[in-house]
C-alpha cells in the first residue's frame, strides 16, 4: 500500500512560546490566588461536602474573583464600573 504521507515538519516549527513578561488579567490573577489557596489550604482541602463553606480567606479570595470577573464583564459591555458602595445600605 502506497499511501500519501505529509512531509515531516521542520525541526524549528514549534509554536511560539508565551513571553515570560506577559501579564495576566485581573480576573486571571484573582482566580489564580483563589485556586492556589484552595489547593494549599488544609482546611479547604479537607472539605468533603460540596455544600460546605471554605475557610474565610478562600471566601474573601472568591469574592475578589467574582468582583474582578464582574468588572471585566461590565468593561466588555461598555457599562460603567460599579461604585464602591453599590449595593450597600445608605446610612
């Protein structure tokens, strides 16, 4: 059987590497902080129940990620950024 075969790619045809100085977005940085904490924290890793609450630090990091994701979504949609006191009762 004489099947056609594509020629072998040249040795230097690897995909380009990501630059070492590439910066992550705020959403990526906050998710990295949250997921890194959850993987390293003994209290968070010991949770077996999916409905159980993580430790306080994980909760704060998750809220920071949600806020960063919401800000990114608003930015993409062209909606003004959320005010720092939005959603809080007025004194």
